[in-house]
C-alpha cells in the first residue's frame, strides 16, 4: 500500500509514493519495507529507536520531532497517526462492523461476554476483545492488554470482518483511551459500568481517571449508563450522545431492576422499562450481577435487539471464566475464583459470598505486578 493511502501528511511529498508493507511502533517487529511510528511512552521513547528501525529495513519513519533520518515524516501526534495508519492497512474494517464498547472500573469483562452471548442468541456472529482473550466467533486468541495497541486491534477487527462478524464487543480501558489506541473508531453503543479507585498509579487522580473514561462517550452514538453511580451519572448528564440509563435503586432510570431475589446459584429480578417488563433468571449470584445483567441487557436493546429477546438471553447465558467462577472439587467446601482487582470489586465478592455461605468464608487475596500500590492496603483491610 502506498504511504499516501496510509498517512494524509505524506500526500504530495516524494515519500507519499513509497510502497509500505506494514506498520509498527515496536522496533522488535520492524520488517523490510514497513513504516516505523515513533511513540513516546512512559518508560521508552520510540524516537530513540528510529535509527535501529531503519537498519532493520523500515522504509519510512513517522515522528513527532526530527530523528535525523532521511525518510521521515513529522506529524503533530504520532499516536493518532499510528491508529489511522493501522486502520488503513487493515482496510478500515471497523467501518463495516457495529462496535460496542464497555468501560468502567469493574464489570467490563463480564458485561462484554454477556452482550456477546445475547447477540449470538439472536443469531448475530459477534467478535469479542477483552482482558481474558479475544474471540472471533468461538475461535480464541490470547490478549496482551485489555484493549490491544492499534496494530493488534485493527488486525483483530480485520480478522473479525473476514470471519463474517457483524458486531464486535470490546473492553475499552482508561489507558487505551488516554493512549489513543481506539482513536478513529466510532462506537454504535458504549457502556459505563461504574467508577471506583483504580489505576491511580497511571492517572494520578480520580478526576483524571474519570476524564479518561469520559472520552469514550465523545465517540459513540448511544451511551448506556449506571444511574446508581454518581460519577457515571455526572458523565451521562454532560454527554451529547443519546443516553440510556439503568438502575437497581431508582425509578428515574430508563430501566430498573425490581423485586430482586438472591439465591446461591444466581439472582432473579424483573427488568422494567417504559411499557416493557421481563423476568430475568441470571446464573451468577450477587448484587453486582444485577448491575452486570442490566448493563448487558440494556446495551443489547440499545443496538436494536428486541427487549423480550434480550431478557430471554440473559436467563440462558452461563457465567464468565474468572468471575465468581466455581471450581469443581470433590470436597465438602466450595472454591470460587474471582478477578477482583479493586477495593470495590473485592468487597462486592466477599459480601455476596458471605450472604450465601453455610460455614466460614476464607479469602486468599493477592496483587500481581507492581502497579497501583496505593490500593493494596485498602484491599487487604477489607
């Protein structure tokens, strides 16, 4: 593909006619004839690797500043340019897919799996991009990040389109929004599950964290919001997109969970909207499961799925791996695994299991990696 077809800034320049074989921002992935995009990260700066990229065969360098290389194009924002170029080299596949993005501190993975299951119950082949894995229909691929970098993301979207997916449901992290990994994408529907303390090692303050999440609702047609979360509600009131709300507490929301009944194997409730009502029998216990089911069901209806079909599908879907997952054991006790990675998530899981346990509740809690150490003592005290 010609460089001018990948990057508008090259049009009309001698470099614009260069044939480009691939696009990368990782010097380890440079191949002969590719474009190497210099991105400044928190620890490394791609501009420092421009010379090495040329030696490995990069045909052009895209940079924010002069790298001293002959075949270079200087742009105002290499993150944006990288996303645009990755989209182009994959045929702008996202423009032919209906994208549903899910953001929030907790519940993203569960909600994306639920939306995928609901859509597939209606006969729509659906791709999924998230923390656990990426799925092209039923075919799995490992995930390196909650939201992949632009090169991997657009490659996945291209593969999903080639596999005849109509919808793609994806987790959209705050890191991805700040780092512009999803720059250029337009979401049919975006969901905001909740916001509690997390990732302050990266964002610094809760205000910055919230503002990062807010960006998703600037690039969607419809927004689905948890009305019971004050911060989420504040974002909803400022949005220009069509806003749809859900609640387990307030009749002011567009959709409300009524007559909630908790049981060991799940939770039952009535999903009530304007002129509609349906009974949901959801297979995962806990109050947070009510919110996850609400988010998924309302998001599915926002995309155009009939309300009755969304409610029926919620009652058919099974649990999500790593989310209140019961481990089969031949013992007189039950083992449950949950990826509770924030204080709020851990408290929700412990509270849920405390309400259904018959004996003691023993919690084994750990923190992998060295990120966001501030939340560790908070979680340990729970």
